[in-house]
C-alpha cells in the first residue's frame, strides 16, 4: 500500500477544523491507524461502500475515494474487503479482539488463507485439488489462532498446497543462474577501473559457466524426448 502518514495527519487536522462530515474524518483516522489495525479500516470501508457517502465528497466510486483521499491502491482496497469478509465467515471471534491482549492476524496472512481456500467449486490458486482437509484445518489454526505471518505460512504450507515438480525446480535454478551470469557480464562492461586482463578472465569463466548451464538445460529435454520415443 502506498500512503503518506504526514498527508493523512494534515488532512485529519483540516477536517477537524472545518467540521466536515464525521464519517469522512473517521475514515481518515482509521487509515492513519491502518498498520495497527487493518480490520477497523476494512469495516469502515464496507460501511462506506453500502452508504456510498463518498459521492457526497465528490468521488465517483469507492476505489477513487480510497486512491485520491486515503492514498490506498485499488488492489489493497479489494484485499481489505475480501479479507474482512473471510474473517466474518471463518473466524468471527477475531473481530472481538482488541489487537493487544490477542493479536489480529495480518492482512497478508488472511489473504494467503483466502486464496488457499478458494470456494467450494473452485479451490484457490494456492491449494491442490487433493489437499487433505486436515491440512486446511491446520492452516486455519496457524492463521487465526497461532498468528503466523505470511512468510511462516508459505514455508509451512506451500510444500503441501503448491508443490513443484522436482524437474521444474531444477530448471528454474538453471534459468536463474544463467540470468545472473548474463547480468554480471553486462555489469562488468559498465565498471571503470578494472584491468583488461581481469575482465577477460571473468568473461572467459562466465562463458564456460554458460556452456555448462546450457548442457544442464538440455538434459531434461533429452530425457523427455527419449521417454516419449520409448512410449510411442
């Protein structure tokens, strides 16, 4: 999310002085507290979407209001609204927490859970079709009870919910190494002060490395071709 705290502070002071619509001031104040409690802001935005009061403030829709007045991008607005609805459906007791005695799950953690869960007819992009129910129960507990952050969730659940074929992981590593080697070659040409001999030795080493990487990249393709020939 992109927003300026100083901008919101100044806007809140201006709205207080002018006696503007209290709902407008409340939304700005909740945006200022967003890092501490995104739930409050999401709840207020849902109410604003229903009342459409932003039209009285000169905005055409909720996203325009959030972007121009609160400096919150449309994608973040959607994440807030969807994540709040996810808590309402799956863990409404979280909404009773004060955020101090018991923490409120982070917005990114709720987003991860929501995208993993998907719907009854269409699992989310983070979920295997054959993922056992007990894994999803563990995910619920990790998000809503244990308060794990999104990095911890990815480390714990991605291997189960989004496993990568071994061959795909190796191919990715080869591609990343090749890209890094090519970038190093380009970077050396932009550096002043290196001796020609040093640059020549490094270039030679990189060329040899690229040849080795190309051979590694060809091996999976050769195995696939051979397997297809045998099966036919």
